[in-house]
């Protein structure tokens, strides 16, 4: 075939025109290692040893809470008790060719709440081995705020100019804090296309565990890619539940594969050891399949939201142990203020409170939890009935009262026990409403 010079020039121009598109087009397929929480939390703790120490102390509280509340996760109620006001900060309403608007965000929130409450359509199709340990939180509701920090009406969404990098653990704190709403009143979710400002646009999200240092600095957050938000996730609809994965991190859940096959793994007793990074396994082919297996030849709970099974359409469940861990996280000082009734009303969400919510709270478990326990100088005591003025009396093992306090409480008491000698003590708390509660505490060096 004869090709003249004009034809060669035309083809050359066509090649030059197409080449930039081929080389620089961004993938919308989810990154296998799509959540950066493990790496970012590790980096954060390397920079903030005090935050790591506080987290370790809260792990002791969580252990105590789980032991004292084994039946709590199985309870159900028609009324939400833990209502979390949420604000979405959107950085460009078009991300990766996908719209990020109220409809998309509302749909994503509906899916999220279904996942947490066990109302997702595939909840009943979990593998038979894990059916009995499924966990749900029917009394937890994440809701878009209806009032902003100044009391003005809002739909819970704030649009900003396009930005990048809020998924990084440091270097962006000043910008994040300027955009943030009070972390003790709102859960802040940041939607952006390039999470780490590295040109990679198929990372899904990142979140940080409860931390008062972050909340004080107004940088507590979930950062998420708008491409994988709700119905935007058309090619991989199951992957949209990765938002539930990130909210799980925000409530102190760890990746199920975090420790591989070495205890304590993810610090949850009923999730089997998992080794995702060793083998990119697939979903269970049936509800009775005997694969995939972990490195100790036990079945992997690949349907767990805290695994990486979303890209393979596996996500279906939390376990009861994970649910208890999240209930414990709701008691953390960085999380508890959000779901207090006064804050729910301030966020314009009082219509979600039922008339009997106070009675539900009143009749909830009254077990007291103390952490750290043993304690050195200070101990925090949590309890649903710790309201208003409380009379606190501490007795030694022979029944002699060694400390008497009168404290005002709003769900928890901070107590200075530095004056006590090392040993066991019995703490008796009487509330203004006539409720008496008791707990054993230990003072140690």
C-alpha cells in the first residue's frame, strides 16, 4: 500500500494526540490495598507517643467493657440511642467523572446504616460457620446534620474547592482544622479524589481511631474517595460498603488481617486469624465452602467489613466481638459527646429521638466500667446512670471508707486516686435519682 507524506503526518499527529490520554488515564478499579488506615495510624503514633499511650490505655478499658457487656450486642431496640451527627466536606462535586451530590451521599449513608444495623440484603447469606457470630447495632444511627455549628439550617454537606492530600497523617492539619466542624459535635467526613496528593486516584479511604488529641486539634476524620461513594460504585456495587469499613475504623476497629496469624490479631476474639497480605483470596463460593483458608488452615471470615473483600463483592457482616468493641468506642471521650441528647438536638436531629428514648437509656445496662484498671493516679468510671450529682465512697478491703467524693457526672467520672495506697478498693456510687452502683478498682504503682 502506498502511503504519502501527508498520510504519515496525519497518523503521527493522531498518535501524538492519543498518547497522553493512554499514559495518564486514571483507573477507577479499586486499589487492592485500598485503605491506608494501618499505615497512617502507625505514622501518627510514631509522631505522637502520648496518643499511642492513650490508645493503649483505652484498649484496657475496651477489654473490660467487652467482658462486662457480652450480651449487649444481641439486644435490639426500635429506637436509635446512639445518633451520630455527620458532616460531609466535598472537595469538587465531580470526582473521577462521578457526581458527588446530596442524592449520592444520602444513598451512601442509607447503605452504611443498613450495614451497621444488619439490614443489608445479604446479611442472611453469610457463610454457615459465621452465621452465629454476626453482629449488628440496631440502636446506632449515623445522620447528616441539620444544623451547622452556628445553628443555621444545613443538609450536612459543605462544598469546597478541589483539594488533595487530607488522607495523610501529617502536613495538612492546618487546612483540615480550618474546614472542620467541631469534632466533639460532628463526625467529619472529607470526600476527595486524590487522598494522599500522590496522583493515585483509586485509593478508597482512610480513617483514624478515637483520639482526643486529634479531636482537640479538629483533625479527627474519615477521608474517602467520591468515586466509591454509594451508587457511584456502579462497576463494583459491593465495594461501596468500604465506607462502612472506614466508619468501623473511626469506631476503633482494626483490619482483620492486621496481625496475620499471630495473636492478638485485630484484638477481637471471634474474628479468625487472617493473612490477606500473604494471599489475595476470593469470596466463599457457597455458604458451606471450605475455602479460603488462613495460614493455620482455618476458614477466613472474608465477608467481614474490616477485611479487604469489598472489591471481590464479599462484604456482609461485622462480628459480635467487633460490635462490642465499637460500643466501647462510643464511650471514648472523643466519641461520647457526639451522641448525647443535647448535642443531637443542637445538630437539628431531635426528630430522630423517640419519646421513650430517655426510658430506654434508663433501663439500659447499668454495669460500671473503669479504665485504666489497675490505675496509678487517675481512674475514669463510665456508666449509663452516672447523671448529675453523685456521691462516691471508696472502701478498702476491711470496709473502712478511705475516700469520699461528691462529683457532678455526665456519663462518666474522672477520679483522682493518687492518695490511695496500692491495693483493691470497693467503690460505691449513689446518684441523685436514687440508683446505687458498685465497682471494684485497683490502685497500683
